[in-house]
């Protein structure tokens, strides 16, 4: 297996000391920059900017850099954002400030064609998917939307992209209190317990529980 060439992408184009310690030959660029000098990187590390859904960030990166494997770095990691990252075809997800040894471990797994998911999300995914009964009929990926109002559908899709209530409120021009009401209604109508299960349904990975 060829040695990976790493490039870190962020708003400022910085290269944190621990990133450089993990990969001494790594390069770094801003989001608005083109590919660095040759040889081109084979693995992109993307530090998520505050307030932007991960799906939009990765779409922008792929328009500029093509379909290179991407690992998401989050300053405030959480399972919902991680799920949104994998739904957008990221290959890994971890803390921006992970130690060098951990970053190298993530890179090794992704470099071998695997996904770096993390224990917390893996546990929740196993729990959520284990609730699906084999006898349930297969539904179309958008069948969940029929149970929701157009506003609730918008909120559900934002949840699947990893957006927080604050980000949803800002994007929709409503208050966080109203977003909380919509989220509660979405959970109730889809018959699920948390945002992760909403994201799984919207992403087409599972169905809502029967009433």
C-alpha cells in the first residue's frame, strides 16, 4: 500500500502542531484554495467550520478537489454530526484535537478502505438498527416524509445533516423554541427516541417504528 499524502483543509489554512507531528509531510490549505503543489494529496482532513452543515462543506470540497477520501475533524464532536458526515460519504470522523497517535490510527483504517466511526456512534447505530424487525416491509427512502408537515420535513432533513437547534433556527428564520417544538413533533410522528434515529430514517438506513 502506497503511503498516503495528507492535506488539512480549514477556514484559516492552518496546520496544527499535532497534525504536523502525526504527518510531518502534510500540507494545509483554506477552503477557497485549489489543490496544493504536486504531488497531490491522497487523503483530505476537513476541519468543520462553525454553523455549516457537513453535507454542504463536503459538497463544496468535492467541487474543487474531486472525490478524494475525506476525514472530518470537529471541534465539538457529537454522534448526530458524525452520522451526517458518513451520510455525506466521509470516510472518518474524529476530534480536531485528537493526539497524533490517534490521527495516525484513523488514517491507517481509512487508507485500507475502512471507515473510522468511533465507539459511541457505533454503539448507538447497533442499538438503533437492532430495533428493526425483519418482518417490516421495505419502504421507499422518502416514505417518512408523508407523516410530516413541510416544515417538519425541513427540520428532519436539517437534523440528518447534523445541524443543531440553533443552526436550524438561524437557517429557517425561526426561534430555537419553535425548532424544539418541531423536533418533538418529528420524533413523535416517526416513532423514534432521538435525533440519531431521525437521521437514520431520513438517510434511508432504517424505517420508523410502526404505530
